[in-house]
C-alpha cells in the first residue's frame, strides 16, 4: 500500500479550510439554497432534455413541448422550475413565450462540483499509518557525533 504523501495532506487541509471559509460566510446560506434549487431542477430527465435543447438556440414554449409526450401545462411546470432555478429565462414576444438558456446558474453548480474533483480520495488507514510513522520518527533520539 503506497504511503500517503504530504501533498495529499496539504490538498485535504486546503480543501477543509475552503469549506470552513464557506460555512462562515453570510452568503453561504443563499448560495446553498440556490445550489439546492439548481440540483433539484437538474434531477429530472425531462428538464435536462429541455436544457440540452436550449443549448442549440432560444425556443418557443410550444417548440420545447413538441418532442415530449405530455401536456403543454406539464411542460410549463417544468419550465417554471428551470426558471426558478435561474437555468432559463422566459420572455414574451408578441403572443409567443420564448425560453433562453441562462448558463450562469449552471456555472455556479459546476464550480461547486469541481471542488471535489481536484482531490484524490484519502485512505484514512494510510493516513493513520503516516501519522504513526511520523510520531515514531520524531520520538527516536538523534545521536550526536562527538
């Protein structure tokens, strides 16, 4: 089993420090609520499909509804959830309501998720062995030449 490297520990400590900083910031509650809303909206496959469609271009609500076998009312509810999460915006142009992808809400969720991808999983048993080895090394008396 490979020894845990100091770089692994440093990364873990930095990550913990960043998390502690987030917990202490007043904006964290609002950010967490927004992330909860975004991830809740993304949890539904229909809503993810709608977002994929809107990657291509803005679409009228009726065009968004076309590929799905559900009522316009059901699609409107999905669009409302996406709009509430800030993932899309809706704009009335004449008689038609248009939907547009809003990537900023997705960006915040992406940044949050990327924080977990930069650290290797830590093997706690290896961490314990590392600490025991460091403690044993520091307790060994150093011989002096003389």
